[in-house]
C-alpha cells in the first residue's frame, strides 16, 4: 500500500498529467436514497422518468449494482466514502473518518484533479469539509450535511482555502434539485478551459422530507399506486434499528394507505429529479460535449418505503442495498443491461480505465469495463453486505443468506431469489436447506475476513467492538 504523497508523485501520474486534453470529460450525477427499480425503462410501469429512460438507452445499465452496506444509520456517509475512495466498507470507514487509525486513500475527484482535470463540485457532500477541499478546484451551491428541507438548503460557495466557515453559509432560494442543476448547467455553459473537466453533481432528492414541487406533487395519486408485494405492517423481528429516525416517518403498524402516500411522494420526487437531470444532460449536449464525456448516473443507497414493514435503508434487503447505475462512455455499446454484480466502489477504477489512468494501489474496486464491452461478462460470483453490528449477509446469483443479532436474539434468513425476488419466504429453517445455510455461512465468513470486518459470527454477541464515528 503506497502513501498518498508517494502516489501523487508517481511517474505514471506525472506522465498522465502531461496529456490531459486527450482524455474525455467526466460527469457524475448522484441521487440520494433512490432505489434501483425506480426508473421506467428498467421495468417500473408506474413511474415517469423520460430523461433517465433516454440515458439508459444510451448507456450500459447495471441492474445488479450494490452498496456494501453501512457502519452507521446515515448510510449515505459510508456509501459516498466507498464511491469516492474505491475502498470496501470497513477500510473506507477507517480511512475517511476522523479519529480512526490512518489508512492511505485517495478520492477519485482528487485523483483526477491531480491528473490534470478541472474538478467542480455541486450539491451534497456528506464526508467533511477537509475532504472536499482535497477534491475540487471549484464549486457552487455546496451542501455540507445529510438532509434538509428541499426549499431551504443551507449552502456554501466555493472556498479556495478549504475552511468553509459556517458563518458564510446561506439558505438557498429554490428547490434543491433545481438549485444544483442550475449550478451544473451554468458550469457547462461557461466552461472554456483547456483541461478536461470532472463535474460532480450530488442531489439531495429523493431523500425525505419528500415534498415534490408543483405538478409533481399531484403526478401520482396514492390510491392508484400499487403496494409492494412484500408490504408488511411491521418487520417480523428486531433487526437492530427499527426505531431510528427513518423508521419513525410513519406510525406502526404501517397501513396500505400511508405507504401508498409515501410511495406517491417518493415517485414525485424522482420524476422532478429526472427533469433536472434532463436539463444537465441537455446543457452537456448544447456545450458540444455529449460525445466526449463519460456520464455516470448512480444512487447512494436504496430505500424500503413500506417493504418488509420498513421505511428506511438501514437493512440489507435488496430494496436497500441495490442502487441504480448507468455508465455512458464514448465508443462503448449503448442500450445494454448487465446483470453482472458490481459495487459503487467499482466506479473509481472504471473511470481510470476509461481515461487511460493507472488505478491507485489504495483502490479495492474492480473496473466494470469488461461488462461495458459485453454485458454478459461476469464480474463477481457473490456479494457481501453489512449493517452496523446487527446484520451481515451474502448473496450469489440465486441465493441470499442474512444473519441478525439484535434484541438478544439471533435470526437467520435464506431466500431463493430466483423464485422469490421480493424476499418473502425464509427457507433457513427447512431441513433440506441446512447444507446450503452452512455453505453460505462459510462464504459469508470468508467475505468478512477479506474485508477486515471487526465482527466475529462465532461469538454469542458476535465479538463486535463498534468503530469510533
């Protein structure tokens, strides 16, 4: 593992910085709490997302993109840390959390900035001011935080000193998605630099409070919204975090009417976000950069919104760990869907390969270029998930095992995702599945060892020492 200083001074990086104009631009569009199945082109017949549908037809869409999980209730913090650093869950937490033992890391905007890119940041940044200052040479309407009212976003202007004093922040006028898109459109219209650019646009939508503006508030009448097939009034057992803030957005037991209202507002937020993404993509085209820019659209985590009796993302069910991911790149196939397993932490090495830059040794993700060239190419044969010290899980193409330790009780779940994609029938207690449970438990422990998970499944309390936060 090389240090950041030695890495940024490497001969490969210096050579790369000498020819930056030959490299494509990069546009990152990042949504907040958007579930993987909330795009019309991917099979959701209820939601209206014409601009994301068009982007999907121009991209390779990864239907099985995931986050690895979360070390805290605000899952977007570790999710963004993994995306930015290209490191796995516990390593990125250690690297990017103050007070943790030092671990070398470099973030992809920082890396591309050092490689000769003009980097510009807009919108949500939930990983601290000191790290923002390392990544960007410019920015506008920067939101340092996790959530706010969408019409009262506290924002900062770009501070070249990297200090970002709270006294200089203001409450912005306008709706969050429009506000951030305005800044992105302005950058694209005005950019005349000689360097390639990396524009990072991080929205706060569709994170709650879900208050879609104008006609979007009426777009989805709740009585016409379908309940998810795995709707439950309450989660059947204690998963460790049933009473945190996200879960208190609706009373217990959940009722069909209340959940329909939440889904309707959620869809309204996404349709409004879709329109704003469309504005940014139109500005990219008008600026003459549609054909020389890599476009990545992704979400930071999913959301239950009534599935399994849950509302939030503090779990390892498919609805919360699967995220949208589209990649459009010059010269690569369009309109393809890949079922290959990938993580958001794979975006960093993918951008490196697409731009001809060496992948930093601190990066643990894998480039998805093979699947961009041929969507049927497998990238991984299993995936690992974790949430705090309560939940651990692993899945293959067909099977998913989840383990829980909360409320003085351990629970095991086994789902056959081929016949039960909504995760409604727990097969763990069936004698015929005992061998499969053992096999997947071994796989889970192997993942935990490889990712330096501090938890020990073989101890009654899982031998867990929560990391400092």
